[in-house]
C-alpha cells in the first residue's frame, strides 16, 4: 500500500510539472521562446555569475544544447557574455531578459493562483505529496525536492 502511495505522489507531481511546462510554453510562444530557453534564462536570473557548464550541470541539458540556447538568447539580446578568461564566460541577463523572466513568472503565478483559488483541497494534497516525496528522498539519501 505504501508503494502505491509513493507512485501516486510521483504521478501528482508529474502532472503538475507537465501542466506548468505546457502553461509556460504557451506564454513563451508569444515571446518566440521555447521552454529550454526559459529554463536557461531562469538559471541566469537565479545565479547571475553562472557559466554555461554550470547551467548544463544543473539543468541536465547537454553542453551543446546550452551553447545553442545561449547563442540564440544572445542574438535576441536577452543575455550578454562577459569574458572572465580566454575560455570562461560569465552570463548575465539584459534588461529585456529580466523583463521576459519577470513577466512570465508574474503571468504564471497569476494563472496558478486563479486555478487554485477555490481548490484548497488540491493545494493541500499537492503539499502533502511534496512533503511525502521529500521524506522518501531524504530517507533514501537521494536529496530533496526543495
């Protein structure tokens, strides 16, 4: 019975993640960006001194894919590269890049708040699911979701 509960938690979290990803993709299409570009922009937003290699490591994207996304974001003037050394470049968001992240986050937050406004039970269930997953991951020395 306990295994089935864990599988249900995974399923609930996966569904929420998929919904978030698809919602973000709809908003990003208006800005002519894809979800991978959004993830990279958010990585830079969260850590202004990050490098391409660190982005690849934290996102699970290949170094080549990150490089392609970085080139596209730079062409669209959403990020800039600052040379630290001959081979190492620091990535920073431009004001337009910050605006894309801020606007997308605000729109997604508003969308989720309206969706969950009358669904406190769903919010409570998801919170319990995340707590149970964290407990499970922590007890198995995997880490946590937070």
